[in-house]
């Protein structure tokens, strides 16, 4: 990764520790981003984005280039968070990809109505998850293609 380009930061919001660890391992192992930040609930996600609470130091909460958002989280669910992000003039331009277990049509429709940029049901196999993350990276990253794996 060259020094001349801006680093690409993904912020993952997911309450499931196993999903967080798996996604983090895949993303970092395959170098799909320069930096992956992780939060465990909707309230923490908003604190991060608004640099409040434990994220008051700007270095602890750099502005993400992409948010991966689970819908079913404690404290504030994905819908509440999505609404706050998309109605905040300082945050509304950050792309939000809903990455969740639900494949229910009502969840998909509601997410798009609330401003989600994309909706993806979490794949059940590791290979499908890897391919999904690579595709997300190709769509949203500033340089277009993930590095080839040897």
C-alpha cells in the first residue's frame, strides 16, 4: 500500500463475537482494507461516529469509508443506527452496507428505505463469505481490486 493514497477504513458493527472475529480475520488476512475498526453494538457505533465517550480522541475513531452494519444488535439496533447516520448531515455520505443474518424481504425493503447503500445476507460458508467480502471491497474501495492471493 502506497503512502500517497488515503487509507481505506472499514467500520464493522456486529454484536456476535464469532462473526466479528471471522470477518476481521478474513478482511485483514486478505488485505481487503488498510484498517478495520470494530464495535459491538449500535450505541457504540454512534459514539464512534460522533467521537463521544471512549472515542472522544479523534485518533481512536477515524472517519470510516464504509460501514458494515448488522441489524440485530443490543442497545440500538441497526435500523435505529441507520436512521441516525442517514439523517445526520455530517455522516449521511458514509456508505452503509447492511450485513446481517436476515433474508426477510421486510428487512431488506426497510433497510433500503432507511438509506442503506447495499443489503447482504451473511453467507453460510466460508468461501461464500470470502467472495462476498472481496466483492464489497471491489465496489467500495478507492482502488478497485483486492490484491491477488498467492
